[in-house]
């Protein structure tokens, strides 16, 4: 029992530290984005003042209370997302025949989008999305946003007084100290020793305090009743006379909610030292324990059928550098759920990721996630909230991302015409015409400059060729020229096609 309590204490402590770190990161991002929006607004005012010399000077932009390392990290992530957003906007403009988008407008839209992510306006469940440890993760922002504004995360350039949130925190701290002092006086001068205290819905294990889980219904044997939980650890279930009579040794007690289903076994006698749950008459003063029970099973998920997953694909950053940041990979899940946008991808280390994109398919949903890059297959889970039931969990295995070289070898057929020599700017070149055909079942694929490998004497050479977007099933002719600067043989490779050319 002591070992189990120690394990729970360590788990609670670790979870509390992670939650605190995520909240602190969220606050840093709130301050940083508010600062950047303020800077952009000030810049637009300056541009207007330059056009109209009758304008008056503006106050200095507010700055977030961030250390230099945090500011640099947030700036690097923001710049990467800005470049990605700009590239996407330019690509869409080209496809639709529109002029190139204004960089400031794209940047302003990105800042507004990130602000909405942090405020829980993007994710359909109202959860905030915060960039934490190289990925966007979900964060329950409602509890910390109450009464908080952007001004609480920014410090005025000239103000030195406390913010409204700081004042509230100080007053709350004073109030807590007064309440604690009152309880100490009661304990010292008016002692009482009730068996069970009618406390708030929190539990304390060692030095750690956490909110008690909720329970909607309780079943004591075959008797079902609304659940009412009180107390510290072990938790206290309030029961009436009928339930107390049913709670004999060996009886099963089940506490159910949308968070978890916990099953307990009623202990013989009233063995509180081994109890995880006390059954008590809470109408008495003090409450009187009627039975004690030990936890035997906890169910927090309902396993989904393997057929739920229609297909899974993983792409590394070398396949699409514009869309996939370095050190990350893109996971695409096709699921047989018509409304699965709120699904969360959970990796083996326990970190959770919200989908970056969601699209409806024929009778299902396609979800795209960005997660840390892994070079080997790894176990994972996909979790879907369900209204009045436990969340559904689908066990999956994420394959290692297919490298671009392996992808090209599987999708491209390359044919080459006989090589010929030609002169260009007084330099001899080797000219080869390549005919490249993309597999008819593949998606359109854009060739990259590094897809063509050319070496002479072990040293790479820069070849001149057109990096086109290939259409599935349609042969595409691509001319290629390589300068002949030495007499060493040339090694040229593209996908499965390789050639060695010796010159004289």
C-alpha cells in the first residue's frame, strides 16, 4: 500500500509540474503575441504618420515581461510559422491567378490566428493550442483566462505599479493566509476528531493536492444511486442506509462518469488502512464511515475497433520542407468517423497533439498532425471525446516516415535519351533529355533541386534542370545539362535511374 501511495505521489507531482510548465509557456506566448500585435499596430500608425505629417507622436509600444531566452525562442517559432504562412499564401495566389499577397497582411492574419489559438477559439472543443516543446498541444485555458486580459501579460513602458492581476493575486494570497490562520486557531483551541471531514472536492496525497475526479452515479452491488464524493484521501462516498446495508464484505462498488469508471471491492470489517474509498453517512455530524473499499480497476477509455482507422501515412520534412518544419513529421489519419475533428493524437510519452488540419471525407474524417520526428515506428493512441460516455481510444502504430529518396524510387519511372555534348558560354556541357513519369495512383509531386544527384570524381556538381510539378500518369520531358570540367567519369542518379558516363 505504501509503495502504491509513493507511486501516486510521484505521478501527481510529475503531472503538476508539467501542467505548471504548460501554463507558464501559454502565458509567455500570450505576452509575446500581444506585444507583436502592439508593435504591428504601432508600425501601421507610423506609416500613416509618414503619409500625413500633421500626425502626432504615439506612445511607446508595450513590452511583455519575458527573459531574453524565451523571447528568442518565441521569435524563432513565430518566424518559422510566418515563412510557412507566407509560402502558403503565395502558392494559393499563384494557383488562383491573384497578385502576390502583402507580407504585412499575412503577418497580421498569422498573429490574429495564433491569438485565437491561445484563447481557445480555433479548436472546436474550446481548448487552447500552445506551442510547447516543438509542437502544438491542447491546453485547458478556461480556468486561467477568467478575469485576465492582454494588459495582464504586458508591462507599460513607463508604469511601475502592479497590474490588475497582480493585485488580485496579492489579495487572494492574503485571504488564503487569513483562512489558514482561522483553521489553525480552530485546530489548536477547539479540537475535534471526526472520522470523516465534509471537505471540498479535493484530495491530498502526501504534500500534493489535486481536484477530486467527478462521479455521476454510484452502484453498490445492484443498487444504483447518484454519487456524492467528499473528503481527502481516501475519498468518501456518501451513502444512505440502504446502500450501507448492501455494502458487505466482497461487494463491488462502481463509480461512473465521463472521466472514468472505477471499481472497488468492499473490505472485510472496516479496514481503513487499506482503503481507497470510504462509504459514509454524510448526514451525521461528524460523518460516520459505514464501510471501506479497495480500488481494483480503473477504466478511463473505451477501446475503438481497429477498423476505425482506414489508413495512416507519415511524411518527414524532406518530403515537403515548406509545410513540415525541421525535426517534425506529418501524420495523416483517415478515420471512419464523420465528426472526428476533436480527436487527439497521444504518443507513448504521454504528450498530446491536436490536429493542425481536418477535412471531411466520404463517411469519415482526414486529420493531419505535426509531431516530433522519429526514425523508427512507435506505438501511439488516438483519443476521441464522446458526449455521455468515456472517451474512445484507438491503439495505432505510427510507422517511420518514408524518406524522399525511397518515395521517388517507388513512384518515378525515369528514361533518358542518349547524351550529347554542347557549348554554353564557352564551356562544354553534357546534355541529356530525361522523360519522367509519376505513378498514376500517386498525388501530384513537385521535384526538388536535390532530387537529381550528379558527381564527378566523388565531388558533387550542380546540374541545370527544371524542377517541375509532375502530373500522375503523364510523362514529362525535362532537359538537363552538366558542365564537363574534368575528365573524371560522371555519376548521375534520379530515383531508380542511374548512369555512369565516361568522357574522353
